């Protein structure tokens, strides 16, 4: 009886882990090619310095910088601290005027 339970447990564990497997690189390649290189170039978004943050300005800065994602950060915002080379950050003052442009 214990062997049956152990083998059933092993079978269930393998089935659960199979759902967590990743796809191959060939399956990911079209999405990466479609999105571009995905690296953020902050210099290209420096045109936004001194301007008031808006969704339209955020999208323009994201597009020009080549980043995949972008966010506006105000002085009291909580933020994640992981570095992402494909993310643009627009830092603002309390009046939502952009004071810094960086990637991460």
C-alpha cells in the first residue's frame, strides 16, 4: 500500500511540474522580433524633462526609448526594486513635472 501511495504522489508531482515548464526559444522568438529589441535607451526620452506627465507623454517616451514598458514615479510612490532593462521610468516632482528619466 505505501508503494502505491508513493507512486501516486510521484505521478501527481510530475503532472504538476509539467504545467510549470517553459516554452522553447523558437516559440518565444516571434514575440521578441515583433516587439523589437526591447532595450531601454533613456537618452531618447529626455525630451520629456520639464514637461508635465500624462499618459500620452508616457507613451511617446516609451516608444522613442524603445522600451517595452514605462511608468511614472512620483516622490511618494512605492515601487519594485528589480532592474528591468526594458522598462522606462519617468520620475516626477509633487506637481507631476518630470525631473529624471532612467531605465530599470
